[in-house]
C-alpha cells in the first residue's frame, strides 16, 4: 500500500520541505474557513469540519497516489449529506453523519477493488454540469436565510426554501445582512486584486473582529461552542435500522465522490506529470473515509479549489497535505477561544461565493451548442436537482439518463457497404442506393455488437436486399458479438436462403467463430462459406469473392 509513498520520498531533499510547507499553509488558509462553512451546510458544529479536514489531509498524505490532489470536505458532498439526512431525528443526526461516512468508505473500497471506477466515465458530461449547477443553486438557497438571519419554515427543496425565506424577509437581522454583504464584497475585491492573500481567511478575521469590537454576540448568530482538541478516535453508535435507511444515500454519495475526484484527476494529469490509477485512488479514498468516520468527520473527496491551490503554491509532494492538516490543527488549538465568536453570516457568505464559483457558465453554454440532447440532459438534471427533496434522486436520475444516452449512442451500428475493384485490387465504399448495380453485396461490420444494435442491424440488412441475393458479411473488425445479434444474423441468413440466395462470412476471428458455432450459425452456412481472418487485411474477403465467382 505504501510503495508509492516510498518511491516519492526516496529522492526527497531537505530543500523541498520549504515548498511543501508553504503550499500546506496556503491550503490550510483556504481549507479551514471552507471546512467550517461546509459543516454549516451539513448541519453540524464547525469543529467537525475542522476535524474532517485535519484527519483527511494527513491520512491522504500517506495513502493518496497524487502529489497534488487535496482530499477533504467539499460543498457538493456536504449538500448531498444534508439532503439525504433530512428525515433523521436531531438526537440521531450527528451519529448518522458518522455512520454514513463509514458506509460510504466501505462501498468505495468494494467498488475500487471490483475496478468499476472507470464506469464513472460513462456518466454524461451534461449530467455532471447539470448536477453541479443545481447543487450550487441548492447551496445558495440554504444560505440566504443565514445571511438574512431568517429561518425558513419549509425546506422540502431549494425552491420552497427560497420562498419560505423571503416570505419572512420582514424579520431580517440587519447586523447579519450587513456583515454577510461586507464579507462577500471583501472576498470579491481580494480575489480580483490577484494578490497572494487568503481572501476567505481575511473575511473570517474581519467577521470575528467585528463581533468582538462592536459587542455583537447577542445581536446576531455566532458559532458559539467550539472546544477544539486533538482529533481523537470515537466509536460510532451502530444502528441497523438507520443503516438500512441510509443505504440508498450511500451509493449516491459514493457516485458523487467518484465523479468529483475523477474530474480533478483529469485536470491535474493535464497540469502535472501525475499518472494516477483511478481504481487505486478510489480504494485509498474508501480507506480515508473509513478513518475519518472514526474521528468524527464526514464524507470527503478530492477538492478542485484546494488541489489547484496546492499545485499553484509550488507543492513538491503529498507531504504538503500533511503540513496543511498540521497547520490547521495548530491554528484551531491556539485560536479556538476566538473562533467561537465567528458569525454564521460570515460563513454563509463564504458558502455563497463558493457556490457561485461552482457554476461553469462556458460549460453550460457548450452543452447547448454541441447537441440538443446535451442541452436537454443538462436542463433535466438541473431541474431534478433543485426540485428533488433529496440529492440522491437527482444523482440516480442522472445515472439513468447517462445509461440511456450510452445505449442510444452505441445502438448505431458501425457498418459500411463495400465493392471490390479487381482492376486495382481495392475496396471502395458504396451507398445503399448503388447496391443494385452489384452482383453481390459486401457488408462491413465493426465494433462491439451488443443487443442494443440488433434493431439497427436489421434495418441495414433489410435495405441491402437485391435480386441476386449474394452477401459477404465482413467481421474482421467485430470485437465482440452477443447472442441477440447472432440471432438477428441467423434470421437474415434464413431469409436470404429462403429466397435462394447465399451468405458468406469473412474475417471471422477464432473467438467469434466459436460464438457463432455455439449458437448454430455453422449449421445454417456451409463451412466453405466461412472464411477466417488472415494476416493480410481483406484477404479472407477476397477469398469469399473468389468463391462467389466460381458459380457465376
């Protein structure tokens, strides 16, 4: 498990410590405010977000493969947790968060060992963008009330939350609103200045200073209890009934986690020389979530903003993650008495900025510019995300849409009509309308011939009918053929032979020959009409044509 760690540090030099330490502190300055803010989304005390960040980053520095990816709390996962635990009673809520994290870790381990991580690649891009944009909307909807100092009465979904919040806008806390708006303005200004100052950390310092200088503890909501200690192991209180209720949520959050870290892996591979085994990284992520759950943390995954900051800060190795966790621990231990006066409105404002940054307007535009299908998938997933009472409904909806999309896209049969020119010994593609001029038809099939192409294959066979009814079906480029397609081929052979025609097969590999033999095709076609794939391309097809010419 630690072989990759040994390989990384065998050439490690003392001068790299400065780079990793600088990057670690930079990441900690971003991560601490976000970790506390994401705890607010989950609905638990911000100290648990801090514990989550500390344990996750330190564990990832030993387990992760990438030198740059930072594992920790993220806004997308925080929303998923809160959405899926809505019906859990308050007295069981915190333990359910830990139990959910443990279960997600187990599922990730299983899926990683089964090497199904690459299946996430088949989830449509429109689904991912729609889901991410919808989550940004959900996050914003949940934090408007915290900035206004208003508690919404109805939080069935994002739309009802917004309606319920603004219905009680007359109860707005002006101190909370002003501090929230000031926080947003400060972050925007600092980010636009493009100077190396951690805007979120500055915003938190200003928020805490405002409360203490103007004695606002009783005028607006603050964090309050924040007794920071070293993260210690904590036994989860297992409840089989609760675990059963969480099972659906566990799979959806595991999928979301995979989607998020996979997108980060792709980006970081382009920016750096990291070469990452996706399934191995998923196994490591499962182990990290297991460990986090026993240190009172919630589900973690790869964070794009923190990973990018780590890379841009000049990190040399994954030791930067270790320094990030260690820096965060020192900060909260030293300043815990001050952090407890942090205004909730400040955290809510930070979350709103993070939510806005989640929205990728160019990618949304691309979804509508490429195909109508991508645009429709984006809209459907986005709407499902904001109207669903639980995020896992939107996740499963997106997965189903992606499966339909893949099946639809792969149902188009890869086939061409060819004709042989004996003068220059070449094969030329033909259109179906030109087939009546030929003495025989060569149908070139390629790709993976699964059940979902059978209808299109039947259409291709039907429109290739001519009076002489002599066919050469070239199968050299067929990687796989299943029983449904074989049955369709069998029906076509019966139809042609019923009209007195003949069917020849060329380029048949050993594997495909065994498959068609098992399902009885060799009983329908004489062995001398089946030509095995040769070393030279088209050699077996030429042999089939020579066989036809013998009877002309």
